[in-house]
C-alpha cells in the first residue's frame, strides 16, 4: 500500500511538472497550479491587486459563488442566475476575477459584460485588466497569452489568442460582437426600480439583443448577477420564463429554512446537490463583514419593507407583505359562505391577450354581520384573464348572472343564478366604453372614478383601505375539510396582496378590492372598528360641552 501511495504522489508531481513552463520561476509553479484549479484560491491571491490594502475576508458564500462559476466555465451550467445582497463581493468575483481566471485555462474565451450603466461596467473592466497586467499575474502566467497592444482600452481589451473582454451597457451595445460567455452584472438600476417603462425596456432589450450574441448557441453560457430590486426586474423576468437548466443561486442576508437555496452538484458536494449550509433561522450570510448590528443599521436606512426584502433577502415580495399583510386577512373556516346582506362585484378591465399586458380582473365580495353584529366582508369569487374586448364583454355578462361562474371553459348551468347587487367598473380609458356598451345592453353598471372616488393611483387607493384589512374585517374562504389552507382563488388573492405594489401582476386584483371597499365606505356600509369609540367619546365630550 505504501509503495502504491508513493507511486501516486510521484505521478501527481510529474503531472504538475508537465504543465510548468520553463518561463515561470519555479518558486511560483506550485502556487500557479493551485490558483489555476481553484477560483476561490485565485481570488485570495489576486485580492491585493483588486482592493489594495483592504483585507480579504473569506466566507462560505464566496466559495459558493466561485464553485458555481467554475461549473459555468466547464459548461456544466449554461444559465446561471445569482442573487446576493449588495457589498458581498459579487462584482469583484464575477466581473473582475472570473474572466482573468478563465484565461489561465482557455485564453481564447470571449466575454461580453453588460450593466445598466457604462460607468459600472468600465470600472470592473479596468480592474480586470489591472490584474492581468500586474507583476503577480505576469510572474506566474506570462507564457499563457499576451494582451494585444492595438486593442487595449477601458471598454475592450484583446489577447493574442483571440480572446477578448468587452464592457458595455444596456442599450449601448452596438459593436455587433458575440461572446462565448455573456454576463449581466446588475442589469437594473436600483434607482429605476419603480419605473415600469424602464424595467420593461431592459427586459425587452435583453430578450431581443442578447439572445443573438452567443458565438455558439449550444456551448455558450449566460450569467446574470444582481441584487433584487423589484418582482419584475430582469431576475424576475428570467424566472418567469422557466428556462430549462437555469440554475438559481439565491443567497439572502438572513437565512429562512422555508426558502433554502438548492442548486446542482458541484466539485465539493460529492455528487449531491449544493444547498445553503446554514441551519438556524435568521443565520447571517457573512457575519465577519455584516454582523447583526450592521444588518439592523442597513434595515433602518432602507425606508421600505420591499427594499429590505429585495436587496437583503433577494425576495422583492416580503414574506408577510408590505402595505397589505397576509396575517391581517381572516380565514372563513366553514364549508359555505355566511349569509350576505349585500354583494358587490368589482372590475378592473384591460383589453389585450399579450403575455406582458395588464390583466382584466374581477372579484366579488359579500357584506355580512358577525356574531357581534359588526359589518365584515368576504371574498366570494375571483376571475382574471388577458382577453380581447368581445371575450371580456361575455365574461362580464356571465359573472353578472352568476358570480361563481368563473371557469371560462366550463360555464355553470343556466338555472344556477347568484347575481351581485352591484357591479362596479373603473371608468378609465378602456373601462368607459365597456361600461357604456353594457348599459345599452340593459346591464346596470356603476362607474368608479379613480380621481373623484379613489383619491389617487392604485397604491394610494390600497393605502386608503389598508386599515380595514389590518382591523381583521376582510375574510378569505379556507379549503375544507381541514381548513388549513385557503381555497385556490383566495390564496391567489392573498399572495397578490402580499406582493403589492412591487409586482405588476398584483395591481389589478388588489385594485378590485380597493374599489369595492372604498365604495362600501362611501355608502356608509362598513367602517373602522375604532369609529364607534371615537363617536362615543365625541358624544360624551359634546354632552359635557368639552371642546
């Protein structure tokens, strides 16, 4: 056994010696071999060149990033999406270290790096070139390739093995060049998180331009790395496409067991899929750099639950919601709904079948009194779809006759009638013609004027009724017989409320509830639980002449 072991050691050394160039000083040979076979070790060696005197602080997430990128280089991962919090060295590893490391193994690789702004992409390009030009790099790998003197700028540098690294920005890609590996580093700006137009423009540009830029569609690889800023940022757009083979490395600042990240087998996992190694709820991602005190300070600086959830947890939909909290909705745990005194049906209309268009949505609500004779509201039915005008008109007529008739391809029997007492349609540009057409057909429709009755946009209207949700006056039907889950339509609605307004797909559903509750309030049909105490105190003060 000892002889076999000794022979193996000799064989390994002979293998290593065969890769050593006579141009390399022998004192660097072993170190060069180590760096070439580990991106994580390479990053530690290159760190002083990248960051100067700033100390390298290791962390398990850095090893995870490096191993996933090694799998990209090897072609084991063709589409990699990385979502990590800011200031966790993501760009330093992905945009600065990774391409310079890949050229040690395959100098002919061609890289395209794209960011939301040219300033960011140029900064990382300069850092990458600085590593390659450094004495540290040249002492170990000058025999691998040389940078071309005629193409060596901040935005592009080539080597003498046909490899190059190009830095550009969204909408700034006009070279016509392709790449073996295309990397988007922060394709969305945090400053544009609330701009639907900018987000859609970015998503369209990436879909239409990048899809044609791979040198080899079969062997080419895509990497996207960013902090989450919105449910419809480019990461959200990618995830919605359900791309085959897409690997999603999601590393929240605070660990949540229910959302543990599990990816693919890597070289360190012995054939098992890699998973987030944290074991305790709320364990921190990088306590050496970001201890709990620093995290709390970051949270205070972020003035929105959506920003905190997105940028820190890599989930732009807070688990419990933002304006409208999941836990504030009450569960109706009976097989039948309560006896309702009034039923209101609320519509938000849009005329399009496009996959990116807004939804048409309808929710029907029943007003009932609880055991204490307090007014409450329950969701009775829900429908939404992307349909053209004729199909939408037919659906409105169907639900006006029976608000449970929501399954498009399976209409309810003709004798099954559950009519709403009132139908409410938002009188916006596309809702007004529909409202007029239905009125002429004999259907009585009430027009909801967002400016006159709503007091602002969809977000303002949601805030205006959020106190009713918070007060526990809104009920969702649970699913029998155990009642441990909501019925599917109720679950869809509550999830939409939790993600509102940071998910564009949620806005139409939420607005149907806002319209309904505002209308009930205007009609004096429901009030806040505190109203009775306020009036009692007012009447008492009035009787005592206390003003």
